[in-house]
C-alpha cells in the first residue's frame, strides 16, 4: 500500500508539473481586487455626476443627458481601464517573479490572444450599438463579451477564471432582459465580482505555500 501511495503521489506531482508548464499561473488575485476597486470608484464617480445634475441612469439613453455627461462617462471609462490594466501588469509581474515564471512566455501570450479576440469583437459591437443608438444594450453587452473572453482564455490559466467568466456571461444575458438595471449590473459585474474573485484567488493560491491548479 505504501508503494502504491508513493506512485500515486508521484503521478500527481507529474500532473502538477505538466499543468504548470502548459498554464499561466502568474495571475495575481490582487489584480482582480485592483480592477474591481477601480470599477467601483468609476461607478461612484458616475453616480455622483448624474446625481449632481438630477439625472438617472435611464436618462443616458433617452437623450436627456447633455454632451458633457457623455464626455465625462468616456473619461471615467478610459481612466478605469488604465487603472485596471496598470494594477494587473504590476501584480502579475510581481507574482511571476515569486513563482519564477516569465511574465511574457508562451502561456501568457496564449492568455492575451484568447482574451483579446472576444474583447475586441465586443468593443466593436458596443460601438455598433452606440452608432445605432441602442444605448440600453451597451452595458449588458460589455458583460457578455467580457465573460466570453474570460471563458476563452481560462483554459490557459487558472480554471477559476472560467468560473468568473460564466458569472459575467450569465449576468450580462440576464441584464439584456432588464436593461433598466444595466448600471447596477455593470457595477456588480466589473466591481464586486472582481473583488470577490480576487480575494478568493489570493487566499487560494498566493497565501498557500504551494500554488496548485485545480
């Protein structure tokens, strides 16, 4: 029995090594937390802007809001994106050094490519919605394509990424039927879900002595 246990342990160790060699394991849970906090801060800024002008989220796609509001929303979106990418790069780079993995290896390149394709398609689709003035569907579409992007790249990194992707996708599809809650869904999907995912990832992998792919 002892010999069988040793053989099983050796097989598990081999499987772990093979998984590490084929997956990008440098993603940091702190990146998710940073992205989520950035989205929450952006949502708070948008809510403040709307409240200060006696506007509601629904007014954004009813033509009530002025051009300055559109410019403010665009500025906030760009700033949130920059903050999210910056925190992701910083914490992922730091984590890569801890696990002795290259930041830009073949696994990382596969993650970026498989993440970028659905995101690029989603970005173009949202511009199409904007062009045709289908404003209520923009927020849920962002969630849908982001979820698809996470599911698509999840096979090259931690499987938890795929789980987050399914949550984002389900939330986006549900919001398509209840567009009046688009802003709340966007805040929950990109803000709260990211923070929860980041905390889970951090305590599951980075706080443990060994990083294990499950």
